């Protein structure tokens, strides 16, 4: 029929409507069919385990004895909150996230500003600086465990040679020192990510804005706070959010360096979850997992509301 | 027409992808009738995996209708992976079960009881008493051990002599004296490679058992003959106090966090003079460039005031998944690995106390560092072999609890008395069921 239409004739007024309707019906099915593999995959491998794991949180699911997996209501949650170590674990988690994040942002920002400048072998410098991000967190933990070893480690050796300390610091044997050591390792690991993300954002800021600021007589500090920072604020905000979630969920370094010790004093929520899982109590581990998910969801919602661009500023 | 084809193609892709998620199973029978066994190991390391592959090639040659696929997960996550495989009932036929995992695997009916299949097996006669006992616990054969781990004291012959001692420490009190004398923190030299990190409980329990050796129930080394736990005995208090002294006066302060790698490194790089470890360390120390062969040796396990020590034997072996559909072939493989040359080669290559009686006559075991193990075997009244309840389902829970609490004692957050009360309550409650 379409081919029989005379050339140059105006289209019938209802043609678009019919095309749109036909398009909707068929495309909807096609879209659904194309989405189905991904949806099925995600459903089976993400949502099913999540839901399955969630129901374990309300049951007596202990691998040491699976003969009684009855429902225990909020029992697993109550047991966690009543655990005398829980307060220390929450405090450690906050110290771990904040103590790792702030230096990572500051050093990462400085590195990004440095790498934005054009100089010889800049590409090679970038590759060297980005290298830690390609290494497994567990391996980094193993390396730092030896570096911080009080007797054979390079850290004490250097500090003693420089004359900062007289006797070796038992880095991984004292809770306070151990917390410092694991945070130092995490800072080293995470700085790279901020450098990468902030550098990418900085490269998207147009040179005209800097030229205009220079013409207006703005100095380096004024340019940084009035041009650079506002221009990359969205990227920076989202990067910080992402990193907070990742650091929160990053037990690798701690597990490899201290295993949560000494005396369970460097456990964060996720390392403690591993500990409980290894003990076989999947019920309590799932309850802890749910606490983590809801805490991070709430945090992400408040954070995004707090950092979203204000209408008045647009 | 074109959009119809697109829709059908999309639905087809969806169906194929969805269906590809289904299916599974452990072994598979190919068209030529060959059975493929899936075998998974737990205590993986490259040398061991190489040995195992060589043995499996030998098995495949002897049994051309059976092929074995070896799965070697990293050691740290292996037991959890094995647990998931057994729970799902797919992907595994022959499994490495450890004395610390066999309890929960058996209780959850994930392992196959081989008792009926191995009834009348000629291989039983060649196994040591220990190997037979561990194979037939509670009347069930969930695994056949491939070797044993047992504690002995590695010591520096030169340092002990220089310090004026006539020989290595024979008891825990000797160890305290010698460690204290050899301890020179300023020179970064220490007496004893103390274990305060992962699995710290094992050596602490060894001390307590040595102090209570006269009263111990050999069938359950955590129990006294009067039915109470070893942690409740007054001798246990003395044992822990002495052990804490060894840490304070003769060990590196940072050994609060020392696990296996730090202990072995500390001894093999010459920083510590004494190390209590399994025989597998012999191979590692032989490779050390910091200490020469004539600078170290191995002495029997330390005794308590009783003059006796309890040898806390640890083991692992090969078992079969309950869900396996190739059990006869799996039995063939386990029999092959548990006798003759394959069994001896596996224990030699992995520095294990052998499961075969004949191995004791081998010069490999009767000379050099292994001689201490022969001494212990020849003096069963001094070095008493008792079974620790490592097969109980809550063993991992116990390890985590006891390691954490021991670190509290070492860091001054708990007293030895509080520790023993806690351990006594735990085991009293668990043993009461």
C-alpha cells in the first residue's frame, strides 16, 4: 500500500498516529525481549541471592547445624546489637571510612592538579600513579602486613634510620597502631581513584573560564574556589559517595593485615561479617549484611539530597 | 516482517541465555563411556598441586576409563567453596576433607560414608593405627587421611650452645629459661617465635594439655578423665601463666599478631631461636639462606611438669560427596591415593607424617629433622597421642573465639583466669550438647 502512494502527495493525517501505535506495541515486546536476558541474569544472580540471603537474617541459619533453621524474627539483629563488641566495630567503621576518605580526597586532588599540567613524560607519571588501582586489595594488605611488621618490616627500619623512633613500633600488635597502619595502606590504595576521577573532571573544565577569571584578575586560590571547585562539584560529590560506599564495603586490606585483630580491635562491619560467616552463623552474617545495605541506602539518599545543585545557584 | 524476525531473534536469545543458567552436575559420562571425576583440594599450594596432578596422571593411566579434573581453589577460601559445592550437590565427586571440616560436612550429610565400600579392603592392613583410627570415627568412614601434621620444636643448635645450654628445651619451663636468655630485643633477636595471631589457640592448648597430661581423656584431649574440661584443671592456670611469661620475657612483642608466615619467617631468617610447628616447615627452612643446615635441628614436643606431652594430631584426607553419581570410580581413586607409592610420595613431597607403616623404615623419615618424629613415635608413654575434638561442627567457631580471647590476654585486656573460665564454660556447654 505504501508503495502505491503517489509521489508528492501529502501524508494522510492519521498515518503518524498509526505508525506510532504500531511502533509502541511491537517495540514494547521487542524491547522486553531484548531486556529479558539481562533481567533474567540479574534476577537469578543478584536479586535471588539477595532475597534468599535476606530471609536467612530472620532464621536460625547456622552451618554447624542445619537441622533447625526455624524463624527467629529479629533475634539475629538483637544478638548483634547486644554483642559488646558491636559498638567498637561501628566506631572502627566510621574511623576507617573518614580516616581513609579525607586524605584520599586531599592527596588525590593535589595529584590531579599536578597531573593536569603539561610536562615531559606526563603519560608515564600518570601510569605509575594509577598503578595501585590495578592491584588486588588483598595483595596490598599482604604487602603492607610485611612492611608494618615490627621486627622485619621496612616501615620501622626507615623510621629508625631517619631517627624518628628509637625502638620498633609494634604496628600490628597494638590496636591503635594497627588501625593507623590499615588506614595508611588504604590511603595509598585509594588516592589513585580520586586522582583519576578528579583529573578527568578537571580536563572537562573549559579554558575560557580560566581565561575570563584571569582577565578579571582572580588569583590562583580564588580561581580554584570560584571556578575549578564549582565546575567539578557534581563529579566530586558522586566520586566521594561512591568511595564512601566502597571503603565501607572494603574488608580486603584489613583482613589481610590484621584479620580484625589484635583482640578483635580493628574489625569493621564487613570484616566482622566475614568472621561470623567463617564461624558458620549465616543468620547473623545476613542480618549484618542487611544493616549495611540499609545504612548505605539511607546515607546515599541523604548525601545526594545534600549535594544536589540548588536551583538558586543555577 | 523485519520487526517480527527481530522479535523472534530477541526471544530466542533470551530463551537460550535463560536455559544456559540451568543444568550442572559433578561427573559426566562422555559418549565413549569415560567417566570424569571432579576432585577439589583445600590446602592448595603450587608444589602440592603439582604432586597431586602427577599422581592423578598415574591413576588415569591405570584406569583408562576414568578422567579426573582437579579443582584447586586458593587455600584461604577453599573450605567455603567446598562447603558451597557440597551444599549445592553439584560440581564435585572427590573432596579434600579436613579434620576440622569433616564434622560439619558429615553432620549435614554432605559426605558419603564409605564404610560398606571399604569393608575387607586389603589397604587397611598397611595403614598406621592413627590412619585407621581417624578413618573410622564414630563407625563411619567419611575420609581416608593422606598424612598427619604434628607439633615439634625447631631450634637453633648454635645459639643454644653459645648460651651455655647442653641441649634443646625438653619442657615448657626449659623453653622459658632458654628463651629469656636468648632474648635480645635491642639486637632484634628473640627467643621463641610466639603464635599470637591466626590459630594462636593451638599452641596455648598444647601447653595446657602438657600440664594436664596425666589426667587427659585420650579419646577427647579437651576432657579430663573425671569428665570436666582440661581448662578447669588447676594445672591449666599454671600452664597459661607460664605461657604468658614466655611471651613477655622471651618473645617478640609484635608476635601478638604473628601467624604461620611470621613465625616461620622469624625462625628461617634467624630472628628467633625456637619455633613450634608442623613438619611441613622442614622443607621451608631447608631453603633458607639465612641459616645453614648445621645451625638448626628438630626436637620432640615440649613436655609439662608431668614429664609428658600430648601430641595434638591434625589431619586431612580424601572423601566423597554424598551427591556424587560416580561413587565406585571415586572409591577407586581414594584407594589408589591411600596405598603404595602414591601415598608415600604425597606425604614425602608435602612433609607429612606418613599413613603407611612401611614408611617408618624409609631413611627419609628415620634420619635428620624427621628423627624427632621417630623419637616421639617410639615413646608413646611420654608423647601421648590423643584425639582433639577437631571434628566437631563448632570447631571453626571455637578457633575464632579462642584466638580473639588469647589476643586479649596478650594485650592485657583479659586475665588468664578469665580466659580459662570462658574456655571451660564454652566446652562444658558444648560437650553437654
